[in-house]
């Protein structure tokens, strides 16, 4: 700004993100427990290590929380996640998740067990304390036209994905996993879907696993945005994040934080599969500029003043959470 350096970013992380925030958010279970203790809505998971398979089974059996999700602590991109798990299919799902973790070099394989939310997977981008964008992550699916086979419909989807700067890297593969998913629903690749019939061939909401992104920045509820602001404020030294929320209705007031990402790939908002383009990276720069202007006593324009109002909301939440952490701490 006028030849003065006002801030910087490196890779996927804004350098306003503290080392403490990075360490906390890298551990999904630790993040969830911190948020839960500060009354930010979460799924309240329980963690079990590889040698605790029997204890994990007894936990879901005795607490009547099925269906559940098995979620590895140290993997990203949907790897090792097992969805819609019941006591009857728990053993095989557990073994698959642990094996995937070992295959990818995890030294202490473990799974967080959490309730399965059959609804929407929402990613909300908070940039320097400001709500920037929101999108749905819809698992891979096709919609029937009454004449095309599932194979053709998936190939058509791949043609669309090849034209996207982002999605061309994540084409749908015709493999045993896809065949198994179709067979479980009574279909094969040569089946023909009825007109407007929807078939999901994946359960994962991760874009790298084949999900589609749909921009809902102007549709998501204020309450859902507020949950994302609170989740960001609860992490010491965090101002820019991608907050993942599970909800039965993204226009409602109820949602559960599943992850807070310090290294969120905001590119997904700039290159959505469907919907309006949003620009979180621009908003990060604007946030850094606003902080610089406030610090130097430089007057703000109208848009900057509106952003400051929301940024101050995050700071108010943060002050509240620091007070709660102090009261609950033995260090007084």
C-alpha cells in the first residue's frame, strides 16, 4: 500500500495465522474438544487408536449413536473416512480405515467416532475475520435422462470437469470402488436411470474425492456464518480459515463444526463447479489493508468500515472465549 508492505501470505496459509492455531487445527480431535468446551456446536467425537477396536465397537453399540462416521485424525481429502457405519459393518469399515492410514504412512493410526449427519456439507471461508464465501460440497452423482447408461452419464460429467481449471485434476475413475457402490444400490455401469432419477456413486464431500462445489454465499443462513466466525475466534491466533459445517439445512440455524482448516484451499470458491464466483484471496488482501489502515490511523471507506464491523464481531467472540478459558484454567 503506497510502497509500504502491509502483510503477506505463503502457500495456502495467511501469515496472520499463528503457529499455535496451526498446531491445534492440525489435530482434528483436539480442535473439536476445544470448540466443544467453548460451546461452539460440534459432533462431540470420541477417539480410539488401532489397538482399541473392541472398545470402539462397544462404544457405538452401548451408546446407540449409529449410524456413525469413522474419521482418521491425520489424513485429509476424505482419505480413510468411512460413512454410514452400524455395528453390523463396523469391523470391516474399521479395518479399511486403519489399513488406509498405514498405507499412507500414519505412525499411530486411529479413528474419531462421530454421529453421521445425513445432510449438507458446507465450507465457509472466513478471511481475516470477515465472511467471504460459502459453498456446498455435493458428493459425486449423476441425473438420469431416461436413455443414457450410468457409464455415459459419468463420462459426460468428466467432459465437463476437463474444462475446469480446478476439476480437471479430479476426474471420476471407473474402478472396483465405483462398481461396488453401484452394485450396493442395485445398479451396474450399463444400467439406464429414469428421467430425473438421481444416483449418488460416492458418499464423500471432499472435492478431491470427486464432489462438486455449489456456491451458496448468498443463500447460507446468518446463523451458519456466525457458527463459522465463532469457530475461527475460538482458535488462538486464527483469523483466516475454511470452516466445515455439517447441517440438515444450510438455510437453518443449526449446524455442527466438523473441521477448521488453517490451510484451506480458497481456490475452490474462485473456481466453483456451479454458481457465482467468489474471491476470498482478494478478501484476505483487503483484510490486511484494513488492519494496516486502522493501525496507522488512515481513514476507511464505507465498504472497509462495514468489514471492520464484522471483524470486530470475531474479536468480541475471541475475548469471550479467552475469558472462558481463563476461568476454566488452573493458572490464575
